[in-house]
C-alpha cells in the first residue's frame, strides 16, 4: 500500500470515528442546551472511545491499518445484522407464535389505520387520548382526566390484537352501570395497568376483581397517569359510598410522570389547594368535544407522518437507532429516581382523602419489565415503602408475591417482551390484590 493511499484511508477512518463525538456534542450542547447531560453521558463515553481509537489507528503503522480495514466493517455489518434481527426476525417469531396459539394473523396495523377502517364500515368508534396529552399543554381552561364517554374505544395492541372496550359515562374503562350501584366496594386509581392496557375487558384488574369478589368495582385508571393525576381523579370522580381505594403504583413510570405533572398549572392546584376541583363530572360534554378535536388533529398528523414513514425508518436503520434504543435507552432510569417531598405530600393527601371519607386505602407496587430483562432491583423501592407505611397505608409488593415465584417472570408480559401484563399476568396480579385487600 502506498503512503499516499495509507494516509487517505487513515484520514477517512479518523473522520468517521470522530464524527459521533461531534454529533453527540451538537445534540447535547446545542440542540438541548446542556439540559440532557445525564442521557447523553453514555454517548459521550462511547464516542470518546471511538475518537481515541481513531487517533491510535492514525498513529500506528500500515499493518495495523489493514487489520482495522477488515475488523471495523465486520463489526459494522454485525451491528446491522443484529438490528435487522431485532426489527424483523423477532416480529416474525412473535407473529408465528400468535398464529400457532390463535389461528389468526398478528395485527400489525397502526391504531389510526384500524380506526379509519372501522369508521369506513360505519361503526361508531373512537381512539383513546390520555390525560398526559393535556399535561404537556400550557394555558388550558380544562384538563381532562379521562376520555370520550359511552363509545367503543380502540385501546392498543401488544398481544396480537387491538383490545377495545365501551367507555362509561365519564370516559373510563368500566361497564356504565357501576356508577348506578349505591356502594362502590373497590375503587382503583393508577395508570395504564389500572386501565387494563392492551387486553379486552374481562381480563383487566377491575374486571377480575368483580369476578373474584362479586362486588362493585370502579377503575379511574388511565394511561401515563402519575400520582398527581391519580389524586386529581380521586377528588373529581370518587363516589361517596366507596369502601376501599386501591392505589396501583407502577415502578417503571410513575415518578417520571409525576415530574411532568408538577409542571402543569391546573394539576398543581390539586396539590396546593386541598379543595380544588374542576367539577369534571358535570363537564363531560366539554371533555368529549375537546378530545374529539384532538383526535382529528392527530389523525391529520398521522396521515402526514405516514407519507414520510419509509424514509424515516430507513434513516433510523442507517443511524442504528433500533440498536441504540435496545442497548442505550434508560430503561432503568425510573428505578433510580428518588421520591420527592411532593410524592410524600401527595401520599398524605390521598391518605387524608380516604380517612376523611371513611375509606380504607391499599398501595400496590407493580413491577416493570425492565426489572426482569435487565435483572435490576429498584434503588428507590424501600424509600417508597417507608413513605407509604409511615402514612399507615397497607403496602403490597407484587414482585414478591407473584413474579418472584415464577421460573420465567417475563412470561407474564406479551411474548416475553417489554409491555404491559398479558392476560395471565393481569389474572395473577388481580388474585394477589384480592387476597391482599380481603385479609
């Protein structure tokens, strides 16, 4: 190899291996203005190592360069092959497993495709919009804590089919008649796990508790709710004759959701003003109108995105987005967040609400998939437990009574993959909760 060619190749490798560090600096310091140092720290480490290695290659002899001309492309090809496996082959295996179990094809459509298809057939149907959508907004006159009422709602798909339910008069996932029964034996607050994400009604926790107890159960759960939204839902919708409140806490998202909620002016009023209410029970027509408008806006956005989807997916593949997401996403970040004084104050307010209305309160700690995939143990669980028990609230750790006893805890998630609990997972969790609250 001529000296000139050697120098050109070294410069090319130098530019390629240094560029990730430049790009990381650009994203972290210029785009996000140093606000996401924690997230980009791992990228700084990896890109710095590549930068150092590039300098080593540049300073070494021709023989070392030739070795790397073989090794580096081989590594890159291997990374793309692994990414291809994660994207396509895994999907194939899941689809195959679903077909073998049900004899049906895995529904790979997006939710708005399903929505448009159902509308074209003349069905009265909608999609769900979580309260979190409004939590991110500023200058709102009304902050919905539920979705559209009395309509078939397309939920989500993690188990091969799009789950659905007919929403109740306030837009929650309950049979509407639960609100007409004088006594509410169990009232559930929580996020998507309390709502019964991605399973049909009958397999969710509220439905399972109805079957197990033969009593009246209402769920105020909604996707991405954090503790402050749950307090708000409790204050807005709790029937007077409620006996027991079941607070479902999800370790994978609740504290990060709370950090977002504390930035919302309306939600903060539930924390600062003990008697604050939006009177949402009598404003369902307003809520329906607001959410219908959101759905129309999101539908248009989806159509625009769909046209760009192929090029976006190609860009993601080339930039190893899926691989980076697999290895570098902070799946355990919520495990490290320490509960703030606001969480403690919300806990006191929920306890005070239950006590002043002569209701029993139970706190149920739900484990996340990352705990079993990454074999992690949350650092903050003992702090949370101490806060709960200090407020004299009964504490149940679902990991200890359900998941820990299984040879493969991931079997309670869709196809052993990240997501909400599958039908069997919800069933076992519901049984553990029922045993806990009747003792």
